[in-house]
C-alpha cells in the first residue's frame, strides 16, 4: 500500500518559459527537469495535487498569483522556478530532489529500503504514460519551431498509443499559435505580467526559449 498524505496537499510550480509543459524536450534533456517530471508523477500517486505553469504559455497564471508576480517583478526570471506548497513559497531558482519533496508533504524520509525501492521503481516509469502531456508538448514544439522536440514527442506519442488524428489535432493547434506574430505574444505576456516592455530577441518574458 502506498503512503498517502493525511490532509490534502497542493503544490504549485511556476516554471520559466519552456517549449513544453515539463521542459523534457529533444535529445539533450536536462537531468534535473527529467527527475522532477518523474517526481511530479510520484507526488500525484501519493495523493498530492500538483499544478505546473509555464511562463511562456501561461503568463496569466503568474499574474494571478501575487507572491509569484511580486518575486518575478522584483528579482527577474532568474528566480524561477518558484514552488508553493499550500499557497506558501518554499523554493526558488531550482528544482528540489525527492527527499525534499517528501519532507514538504510530511512523509518520513527514512522509512527504509521498501520506500526507497518503491520510489526508485516509480522514477523509472516512462513519461509517455501521460497522453495529455505529450499532446501539449507536440503542439508546443511546433509553436516553438523546435524540430528535434517535435520528433522526440512524436515518437513518445507513438509509444503511448496516440492516434494520428489526436497528434494531427495537436499539431494544428501548434500551427495556429505559430502563425501569431511573436511580437504580439511578447506584448500580451508583458501586459498580463505588468512588466515594462524591454528589447528582446524574440523570447517571451523570462527567457529560456529553446
């Protein structure tokens, strides 16, 4: 039987701008992002509600969260990712390991080998079991113009059993987004965040474009 938290825990992750919902794109994947994506799946299996927001795709979520918006306006995008547990900021500027996550949700980090083996096995589970994430990633890859990302997520979609029709719809969504001039996206992002326009190289506020 898996450990469950006694009270509902909500974790909110405010990510920097990334080309997909987890940042796990293309052949050169950041190990910390890959580990954290697996840890998020594990957290959900423990009854923890986890919500992730991508600055490049969901700037309105940053504006709606006063503590996050304040930190972003005062410190800039280097403060991301910002992580909140039940509405309180607990981490900034990096992704925590599983031991830290366990302490946040009140799980004993020294339960012995059984817990260690369970979490290790869960870490080894592939990302592509979440079909929704893959479809979002496919659309985001096209919107970002990232060929290697699209190829990677397309293969994941095949392995996950996604149909051609499902992936075609995701691709069309990405194409629709890509046809919107980047200047309009940047202008809207700045407006939503209340950030004064600054010269950019085409990346949305926060940088981190692939």
